[in-house]
C-alpha cells in the first residue's frame, strides 16, 4: 500500500526526527498486499502501519513531576507492528527529498508501550501518555504535528479504499434510511468496497440488512458491522469514516477512535455545522469526486486528559496540600497519585461543581507553576476546535483551528477579574480539587465519561499525539472556518448603514 509521510526535515531536522499521521490507505502494489480475513481479523503489516508517528530527542531531559506513574487503564491491546507511515511516503514523492529511515518513529503507540526512564532513580516504567513527556518532547511533538498539518492541507491525496466506516447520529431513527441509502450506493458502485455500519443495525427493521442482501446477492460478505471494541483494538482496519449527523456525530467519531483516527468525511444532517462540511443530498457527486480526485485533510489538535486519583498514605497523619504535592517539596514522591483513565478529546475538558450546591474550588497549574486558585462553577479547557462550543457559551474567544493554543475559560467565576486566557499548546495543565475543598468536582471529556473528582484528585491536560484528521471541501478549504461561523453563528451579521446622500441646491 502506498502511503504519505512527513519528513524529519520539516524545518529543524536536528530537533524533530519525524511526525506523521496516516490519513488513508493507498496500495503499494499486489506484491505488498495481504489478504484480510474479516471474520478472524488479521491486518497486514502495511495496513497496521498507518497511524500517527512521533519521535523525540533521545536526550530528552527529566520526566515531569507530580506522581507521573504510568497508566495501564484504557489502553488498547494488540501486537506491535512495523513502522512506516502514509504521510512520509507521499511527501517524499511530493518534495523529492528521500527519507533516511522510515522506521524511526513511535508509530506503534496505539498498540505498544514505550519505556519511560526516570533519570533520578533509574527505574523504567511503561506508558506512553503525554503527561510523562518533558517540556522539550511536548514542544517537539506539537511542532511536528503543526508542520504535518501545514503539509497535508496543501496536498490532494488520492484514495484507494477497501473498508469504509459509516457512523450515523445515535438514537435518531430518521437517519437510518440515509444510512441504508449510502451503504447500498457504496456497495454497488464498487465491488471492492467493504462497508461497516453499527452492529445495532444488523437486525434493525428500518435498515433491513437481510432485505438489502436479498436485493443484491453479490453483496454477501461485504456488508459488515462494527463495534466499539473493533474501533478501539483495530482502528487501522478502516480507510475512511463517513459521519452522518451533526457536530456531535463527529465528536462521537473522535471518541470511538481514541488513538489512531481514520480520515473523517462528515455530512451535515444535524443541527450545527462547524465540523460537518458536506451536504448529504450531494453525496454521490461528493464521494465520486473524493474517490476519483482525492481528498484534502485538515489535522485538528486533540487533548489527552488523564484523571489522577489521590493515594491514601497510611503513615502520614499531617494535613495534605495538593499544591505542595504537585510542585512543592513532595513533587518527587511518585506515590501520592495514580492514574485512572486517559481520554483523547476534540473539543474540551470541563471541571465543574456538578450537583453540588456550592461553587467549586479548583487549583490550577501550568507545567511546574501554580497559576491560581479558581472559585467558580467550573473551568472549561478547550482546543481551538472546541472554541465554538462550550467555550463560546462560557464567554471565551473564538479561535481558528490552525492556532497552536489552549483556551481556558472560567464558568461563572465569583470574581470580576477572571478573564479568559489563551495558553500555548506546549504547556501541561493540571486542575485539581484541594484537600480542604467543601465539595468534590466533576470532570467531563467532550461531554462524555463524566467522573467525580474527590478532594486530592486532579486532571492532567496536554496536547495529544493523536490529532483528528478531517476531510475539507477542496473548493473552499481556505475559508471553510470563517464560512462556518458566519453561517452557524451569524457572526458579525447586521444591517448595513445607509450611505449619505449629498444635498444638491
């Protein structure tokens, strides 16, 4: 399969070895292809190599402080696969610059664990979370992803598809006929396509899978059904995701593919349209053009958020201080907290008071510095993509998705001076509930997986190694974001002032 890869010469070859993300599966040739048994799934090395890759300096300094123990929660399990990325190969052809070594990357991070060495005590721990990275590593990673995004948005990538994933708006029966329509079209337009729909549709009377196969007997074995487990364990199975719904459906795609994300082409069938770029009524023309001419991919920054739980100290009777444990004298103690789940989010991480009648008290940290203590209903930490969602409703700034920033907005702060703040995407934020807080807080990730943060717990937020690749309309890719806020929010829309008319004597 032919792929595209970003070179390690993307501006400072000495600083960044390679960063890349697979945005499609393109065949190398018959000799490199391996048959796939979809009942007993085995993915070829080539197909398994299409993921985000990030490589950092080998001389990366110390680990971050504050109980940076490795997390084993919610990590997909699978075999380690060889490394070679789609993006490197395309840019190699596009720019004519050969890549010295296609294998110098952490492309297999979705399946494997890497070693994190603590230079202080010489103990090796397994884990690959961004919270374990040094400041330099995170800066290199963020820089590499931004450079990759700039490259990809200038390229038109021609697809060679085999497995197409269809995601419909959940719990909306009115969209099931649309799902069946586009499924039938894909299966009949090309005999090599396999189409995956949600497993709940297998016996759905409206979708009528048996009727579809009876109508087209030659489709037997090519209509398949996906589960969340398949998305988690083998995301490299899918070449393209077609999202049918609103922005919430696109967020659900991000949630399903927590690590490697296939390119997502979203059709607007919902209420909002910031992330849904295409009109469903024109799907035959849109998909035919995409398959024949190629697609343009935009990489969106995602956050990696890890919940850290406070550990009970049997031999410690004195009152505990969260600030002291994270950045003070106790910051070197790796046993004060343990991780409890990691999430990659496209929009925002919110910590709020939940059902508690009193406002939240939240300690807010950036890297190894205590920024402030927040007393408010909560805090919204948003990506540029999420700036038009909860962040906007809370009074935060609109932000173009190409900006390398993190937006922090208080929710109903009990002060007149807490203004929204914009921070670089290379910073690691931590929001925690102090031990002496009156009540616990609640954290949510893209509005999902709401968990309680008890006194002493905190959430670590940093740039994710796994960005979200969305397909852009080629004819308006340069002005797509401005068009979306003008159309959806009626941004700066008002009646034009009348012109002056000169008085004539």
